[in-house]
C-alpha cells in the first residue's frame, strides 16, 4: 500500500487542515462571488452613472451649443473632471464638429465621427456617445470615455479587504480550532501514548484518561475495558505460569528423587543381589572341592547347575547395571574413533576365543561425535552379538562400516550368522526379550535394549534387517551434534 | 420638415461661422433670427393665456431687418407650439405676442412699447443699446465681433416669464 | 619369617568372609589372616586400640583387604584414617567391593587405595583374583618394612 502524504499526517494536522479548508473556503467563495457581483454591478452602475452625468452635461450644454458659447461648453465639460474616471469628453455640434473637449488621458483623442451609443465597455473604457437634444431636436453629440481604473481600484480594494477578512478569519479559526482540537486530539494522543506504553512496558495496569463522552471517550472506555481484560488474563496467565513452575519444580524434584532412588536401587542390586549369588556360587564350589568325593554323579551335576545358574544371574545383573548406567550417564561429547573401538572389541573377542575363525572387516577412520563410554558399550554389544550369532558358521564374517552418502551417515554391523524372522524385529530392542533360547545362544536379552538406549541418547535411529540362517545387519545413525546444537 | 431642416442647417452654419470667426460674413440678423428661435426653447410663459396657447406668436415691431430670414421659422413647432411670425404695424397689436422683437427703429418709443409689452407679458428682445437697462428682457450686445445677449431678470419676472438658467449662464450680463 | 605374614581382611558379611578366607588360604596357606567385622574394629586392630590394646604392636599386616560397605565406619572412612596416620600411610590396601560403579572406584583411588577388585559372582574367578593380588603385594611388590621402624 502506498503511504500518501495525507496518511502520514498526525490527526491534529488533519483536523487543522480540514477546519482551515472548510472555514477559508466559505469567506473565499463569498468574496469571489461578491467580487464578481460587484464587478458586474459596478459596470452597470458606472454605465448608469456616467450616462446620467452625460445627460446632465448634455442638457446643461444645450443652450451653449445653440448659442455657440464654446467657453460655456468647455466649462460644462470641465465639471466632469470631478468625476475621476472620466478620461475623455467631447462635445460635437450637429455637424460632428468638436466644439469642446476634455482630454484627461493623453493617449486619447476625440474621434472624428462619433457614433451614438448607449454605452459599451471596450479597451479598458466605458464608451458613451449620446445625442444632445433640445426641444426634441438633436443639436449635437456628447462623447464620454470613462476609464475602468476606478473599477479596478474598487475591485482591488474589495479583494484586499476580502483577503484581510479571510486572513483575520483564518487566524481566528486557527486559534479557536487549536483550542477546540486539543479537546479532540488530546484524548487521542493520550490514548496512543498509553497504548505505546502498554506495548513497550507490558504494563497492563495502565489506563487511558477518560476526557470526553463522545466516540473518542467510548474508544478510551473500550480500550480501558480491553486493558482490564488483558490485565486479568495476564494475571491469570502469570498465576498459571507460577503454578506451572511450581508443578515443574515439584516434578523435577520428584524426578530427581526418583533418579536417586533408581541409583540407590541399582547400587543395592549390584551389592545386595550379587552378594548372595557369590555365596551360592562360592559355597557350591566349596562343596565340590571339599565333599565332591562324597557325592554321586547326580549330586555333582546338580551343584554344577546351581553354579551356572548363579553365574547366569550374575551376568544378568551385570547387564541390568550397564543398562541403568547407560540411562543415567551424563553425556560428554567428543570425537570418537569407532574403527579403533571396534578393533579393540575384535581383539578381546579373538583373545577370549582364539579357536574361532572369523573374517573381520572393519572400515578404518570412522570418526563421529558422541560419548565414548556409551558408544563403546553399544559397539561392544553389537559386535559381541555378531560374534555370538555367527559362532555356528564355519566361515563366519563380521563387517562394520558406514554409508557416508546418507545424511546423517548410516553405520552398519553385519554378520552371516543365524539371523531371525523379521516378524519378531519389533521385540528385538525391548529388554529381556530374546529370540533365541539360552540353549542356542547365551544372552541376557538386555544387550540390544542397551544399544537402543545409547543410540537414542545420541538422537540417532537403529533398525535391523535379517534373514533366517543368512545373517543379520544392524543399521544405526548418530546425531548427537544436532542435539548439542539444539 | 423641410423648413425645420433648413433652419437647423442655418443654425449650424451660423454657429460654425461664429466659432470660426467668420461672423461678419453672415449678417448679424441671420444670427439674431436663429437666436430668437433658440431663445424660445429656454423660456416659459407663466401667464395662463400665453402658457396654454397652442400657438406661439413671434412678433416683430418696427422696421425689421430680418427680411425673409424668419420665414422658415413660421409654422415651426417649438415646445409643442406652432410659431407664427407676425410683423406688427402698431404696438397695440402686441397683446397676443409671446415674443416681441423691438426693432432699432422703435428706440424712440421704447418706454411706451416696454410698458405695453409688460402688460402683454411678452418676452421682449431687441438690439437697441441699453435695452435691458431700460426694462427690456433680452438685449443683443456685440462683444468683440461676437453677438451675445444681456438679460433683465427683473423685467422677466414682472412679465411672468421664466428664463432657463442655461440661458442665463450664457448671458453677458444679468440684471437682477 | 614365614609366620610373620599377616593379612587383614575387613568384611562384615560372614559368607563373604568365609569365601575370602578360603580364597586367601588357597593361595597363601602360610599367612595369618586377621578378620575385622567392621571399620572400627579394623582401626582398633591397626592402631592397637579397644580389644586390641594388648596385641603385639610389632606385628602389622602386609596387606589390607577392605570391603567398602561396612557397618559403623565404612571402608572408605577406614582408608582415609589409615592414610592420615603416618604409621599406616604406606600400608597396601586392596579394596574388595561388590560395586563396579565408577564413582566408588574413583573415590577409593582418591583416598589412596592401591588396588580395586570388583568381587565376581564366580568363585573360581574370585580365587584367581585373590591369588594374583597376594602374589603381587606379598611377593612381587616391595613395601616399606613397618616392623623396623
């Protein structure tokens, strides 16, 4: 939208302009019409007046004309000098001979052949030529030219007067309008200032001053009502906010308490659950060592089962501790070389099971931002998984690499092991769900849940593709930095 | 109308001659005849008989020098009256006269004539020297070589004759 | 000389005490094993206080196996007290803990622990660790001979 000059003017100026325009227009129109009227009236009156004068002079000059008294004629014409507008007067006899003349304007001359005319305006002059009649007989002619200077001066004076009146009117109107306008604009300015202050200070307790009972007054009232509503709502919001903050604080402290309790629980689990397990395992071993010879085959087998069960439970508790630690761990971002981490895991797995023949393929230089401890845990779990489920393959293959064309890059850990039916894929990352029986593969069912949590805490995604008896590939992305930036 | 036209022409000629100083070329009586005619236009007779009469008797008393100069004036209309030129043989005939021109020849009986004229309420005009001072109403005088006239308002008033101020303006002298 | 080897085992749980003793006896059958049931008792023994006032002060343990989770005075407080006393400041202390928590491990080392063992569930593994520890602290590593001072 184009911003016109008018729209940029303050209301005060607009009102002033409007008032000025309407109030000046009146006197101007009146003055103009009066001047026009005066001009036409003056011309008419002037014509009549000069005609009358001409009549008088003509009448007075009848005797002088017929008795040939040129001096008297001259005298009669001279009396016209009193009339300032008369520029030329010529007295002709019946033969159109000039008998007397009065030339007040040097540029004029008595025309040779005067034509009788009632009067017309031409070339800045009023022309009158009339017959001098005596006893019904024309005995000569009287020509008079009257200049319109007087008319001009008259109209000029009139216009000047009108202008002065206009000026005085304008000044008076300006003064009065200024006073009256204040009564209109002040409440508006007050309202605008209040609105600006409210917007600037966000102080909804402010109110515009009510100064009038007109539309502006109503506007002010409405504005104040609106402010009152806003203030009320604002207070309501502030109160709700306060309550919300209290609630958040309560929840946070509750959450902290819950976390502390969880920590205490984990600690307690690690100590108090493992201690009896140690005792079970330890004393079982003691029985085997000290009283093994007194037991039959069955007894020895049972004790052996007690031991392996307690050790499995120990491993289970260990896995739960790791999962809990992954959850509680405070993330510390830095550059992590996943290739090196994987290499370390490969080394330890190979050391533990030197008899296994596994074809490893680890892409070198896979560096990413993340928490080294958590990523190590996740990577260990995935590689151990691959190691575990490919254990029955004669030609086991484990691959760890990255697809850098994707954003963010997609890492993958694949094996050519047992694989699983994809319809159970959604159970894979839930703690304690296992797809294989402990007879087939050892496992706590917590490893992948831990991996999932590590990836989640890095704002990444993990998914799996698997074909039964052909192998499994885990894909995951890491977007820790995105989160750090956010 | 032809007559009137001719008079106007005459009048015009006379006037133009005067103004150009050729007065002498025209006879004094041609001028005086025109004057007589013109005087009538500026005169009101207040006495009822003269005032109401549809005729205007212009009487010439004595040996008049106008010869036929006055003839065109006869039957002319002035102030809606018809001019009748009358040449009087006897001053007693003057009772019907509106205007009475007293010829120079009558200067010896001027007092008698004037007292009669006074009764007749006639406008007396003459070129007798001192005519106005002797009680006549309008008297021709020559100023330089221009013919002018004098007026005796007292006599005019006595004869109940009103003379237009325009005429008085032109008078060389006005006796009041 | 052989009879002078004393090991102090601070352990409140009788099962763990029995198992630890068994593991220690297996590896170092010639050592005298003194057992303290809580932190206070351990300190009393080391500094010859309380019921140990009459004991021979010349005899000090070569290694202390210290549990963290102890009644009265816990393991870390015992460790702190040991390190603050010049008589025991350089005494080798091996922490035997059920906790694998980083915070526990770092606290122990900060207070001057020499080794930290997370007691495994598997007894055979526990025995192996105790054996290694005993070999190291009693045979391989040289420590200040407190008896001569």
